[in-house]
């Protein structure tokens, strides 16, 4: 195993660790939601910020590791240059410091986002260009995610005090990161995985990456538009947004169809990558559906944007776990096999239950508020069981990812162990 | 057809930029509502509440709150001792600014809710600057200080009578303070209660106040807090 290969695996492992933390922090916000632990809620006012930072850093780490794998696949002879090693260190420091600052509730926690963005951009730029066009799609996705992290600070520096530029820029930055950048990069990785575990040809995968990547970018724009329109859009623009509401579900349905095509032709692989990829496709599709509904005025009040964002994030997380799984199988780690289905079902069930419970809680509260005029404080007691259910779901997901993690860390890729024994 | 991806991506980015350019000149925020943003951020409301799904996770999304509650209702919620103590300690004008903010947000069409995350939102609001505090009296500053870090007094002390969170309610403390310790005036007792909480324990309560407030708070902050507590007749 070369140093570059090891770096890729390590990035994926870092992603896994951050993801476990992110899932745990999500569970913590659910504890707060149940209202049974007010003191805990007080001592952790930024659990939501922590969860979001952990997920962002985790997903970007995983996607960076995945990009390295794609590049290595094209040029196995690649050796890390000093600049690349430096960029790698910069990323590790950023991905660890930023969640740590949130955890300690440091006042500059949100400022560290800039560091994360810059480190991601530098590392992305330094991954060598490969022949495979999938890497270009990955690079574009990573660049947009990085820019999304930098944009708010950039605008604040250029136009300080301009509330609207800041707010509108914030919506765009968010869209670039959550709705466009991360999903596009994840889709590139997903297609690379498909041609690893399935008999589909690299040419098919490359073409699929480009079509789907483009569609996902467009879908991401549509997921972002309702947020922009809130600042005062002319009627024709609102109509246009509503009419285009079919784009996100359609785009993700196309991805799901590609995934299906690859899954039915999955070869003799013993790795569970197929499962994780299928889960990713499902979560992405659900995210696209709920996101698309947001564009329609009738449904806007019923579908929380957080719902589709959460689904997208966990879709990308599933891709990442799939990549780790595939890699440890390829490099001879045995984590990919024996018993590996239990964590998969825990994560699948957990995320679906949590998301379902949260969406039901949200719908119930909206219905009560709009229909019966009951304030959210009034209906909080009624939906407490749903919030507890969401907690159960997140706990299952934490447990599942941790289980996978234990399997991975106990039996890491065999070559990795050899390298360390040398 | 060299790259479907490049074309679609370019289209997506163009759509976003065009939308931003169309929307930007039409957007307006009253001066008071932007002060409300500053309060929202300074008071850490986003730590519990989402606003269009930005931040929060603990309590309700406050987008749409002016539709489901009357303004008087919201005012009451912001002083409700049964709700988490973060609500206590807002000044009257801070509450007005927040309500102006909620009104502005809710005047935006329901069909189009912005989706900034906690991070983007915090960064955006950060650029509007801190709320102006210079023009306030010491007691007003103290009131604001009361619910803020590093003291976080409001997380343990309610300002509503007889509501016990962790420590005793501080309603009416100005009248009680002079009688607590023989020989100590109200102001001296209050300063002592903040800086050396173990010196005198209110009967029935454990010694739970932080012992480092003397280091965590500036001299001015302690003065302001005492000035505020002295107004709680």
C-alpha cells in the first residue's frame, strides 16, 4: 500500500469517526427535543451547530478520500508530493479543530469554517488530474462545497454590514454546499463505486457521472431557489420555481435508475458496498422528493427544508461508508465481510425512522398550528412520542455506524497493518 | 455534447446568480428588524430555535410565529417563566426588535422559505454587527448581561416570582438583599452573592453557583448586574 493509498483510507476513516460524532450530536439534539433533559439542553446550546459541523467535516473528509481513490485508480503510480502532504495535514487539522471548537463552545467556532473551506479547496486542487472524467465532476462538486463554506465570510469582508447580500449570499452558500457540491461529489464517487462492484463498464460509469452530476447540479439549484425567492421574487419567478419543482425528484430518480442498473449487474463482490450504494440512492431519492415539494406553494408549509437536507447528508454518508467498505475489501481488510449487514440495517432503519418521525412531528405541528391555531409550545407535548422515536432512530444510526467503525478499526486493511509494522 | 455536466452545471449556477440579482434589489429589511437579527444572534436564540430551519433543533422553528400567535402571545412567551430561562432577561426594546424581525420574516410568502444553515446564518448575521449597547443605562446593560455568557445567570435564576430553576427566583431580590446578612447593604450583599457565592447560602439551596464569576465577569459587568438586580423590587 502506497502512502497515497494510505492517506485515502485514513481520510475515509477520519470521515467515519466524524460521522459517528455527527450522528451522536444529532441524537443529542433529539434528546433536547424530547424536553426531558432541560439542563442538558442548557449546557449544550450549540448541539445543532456541532452536529452540522461534524457532518460537514466528516462528509468532506470522506469525499476527499474518495477523490483520492478515484485518482489512484487512474494513476496507481502516483506518489504524494510534499505540497500534497502539507495540504493533507492542513485538512486534518481543520477537520478536527472546527468540531472541537463547537464542542468547547468557543466564540470563534463558526469562523473556523473558513479554514475548513480553504483546506478543502487546496486539497481538491492538488489531487492530480486523471484521465477519468468522473474526477472532473468530483472536483467541481468539491470546489463548489468549498466555495459554499467560504462565501459568507467573503461577502462579509467585501460588503460589511450589507444584511441582504449577506443573507442572500448565505442561502446561495448553503445551496452550493448542501444541495449542489456535496451531492455532486458524492454522485461521482457513487459511480466510481458502481464500476468497482458491478460489471458495468468504466465508459458507462463515466457517462453516467456526467449526466447525473449535471442533473444533480440543476436539481440543487432548484432546491436553493425557494430560499432566494423568500426575499421578494416577482410572480413569474415564483411560477417558474413551482413549474420546475419536478426537477429534483426527476434528477435523483435518474441516479436511482443508474444505480439499479449497476446493482442488478453486481458481480461476485463479497463487500457490502452494494447495500450502502442502494441505501444512498434511496436516501437521495427521498431527499429529492421532499426537496422538490418545497417548490410547490401548497406543500411548502408541510415539508421542512431540514428534512431533505438531512436525507441528502445521509445519502452522501452512505456513499462514503460504501467507499470505505469497498476499499477495505480491495486492500484485504476483512471489515467488509462477516456480520457487516447488521450495522447496515441499523443505519438504514435508524435514519429512516428518525427522518420519518421528524417529518410526522413537523407535519402534525404545522397542521395543528394552521388548522386549530395551537402554538408550537402547545403541541410540543403531543408530539413528544415522535421526538422520542426520532431519538431511538438516531441512536440506532450511531450504533450502526459505530459497529461498522469497530469492525473497520479492529481489522483494518491488511496491507495497512503491514505498512505500519515495517 | 462534449460535456453534459459542464453545460448543466453552468446553467445551474447561472440560474442561481440570476435569481440572486433579481431578488436582491427587491429585498428590504426595516432598521428595527435588522436590530432584531442582532438580538437574535447575541442572545443565542438560534441555539434552541430554528429560523427557517437555520440553527436550533431544541425548540420550534420561529418562522411563522406571528401567524400562529398574537403579538401579545409572543411577548408573553418571551417572558414566560415556564419556558426555558433564556427567554427571561430580554429588555423591552429587544423584544420589540425581535418581534419586528418575526413580522418581517413572516411577511415573506409562505411558499418560499429561505434555507440558510446555522453556519451560513450566523455568518450572515455576524456581518450586521453587535447590537448597540453604548446608549444603555447600567441596569439595562445588566439586564442584558443577566441572560448572556459568561454569567448565564438566567439559566439558573428566574425573574418570575417563586419559580425555581436551579437557584432561587430573583424577583424582589432588591427588597430581600438588605436583610440577608446583618451589616451588609443590598448592593454589598448582591456583589458578594455573585463574587463569593459560598459565603452565604440561601436556606434550602446547595452551593451551586460558579465560583469563578469574579474572573469571568469584568468589573463593569458585575456593577451592571448589581444595578439591574437592585431594580428588582
